[in-house]
């Protein structure tokens, strides 16, 4: 009597590696979020600051954040030379 060869179990599909952990927030991001929170609270509490001023302040803070990240990345490029 011949035995039937057993079939290997079906292969599971490979969807790639697990997601990497989130990196720690940079100092610039923490300062940006704290400054934005202060501007947001001032906008809510103070009557003299309106929402267009909040949007303007948010835009300026975001531009400063992007500029600081660019300077930080440029500094790392120069260090590696």
C-alpha cells in the first residue's frame, strides 16, 4: 500500500514588515506645538484677538517651524562631509 505524500500547508501572503515605531518628537516640534497652544488659548480668552489673527499667527509659526527644520537638516548634511 502506497502512502500519499502530504501537502505542505498553504503559504500566508506577505504584506511587508510591520510598521516602524514613531520617532521621538523633535525640539522644534514641541516648541511649535506649545507656541500654537498659547496662541490658541489667547485667541479664545482675549477679546482683542480674533480668528483671522489666529490664522495669521499659525501660518507664521508653521513657517518658522519649517525654516528651523530646514536649518537643522542642513546642519546634519554639513556634519557628514
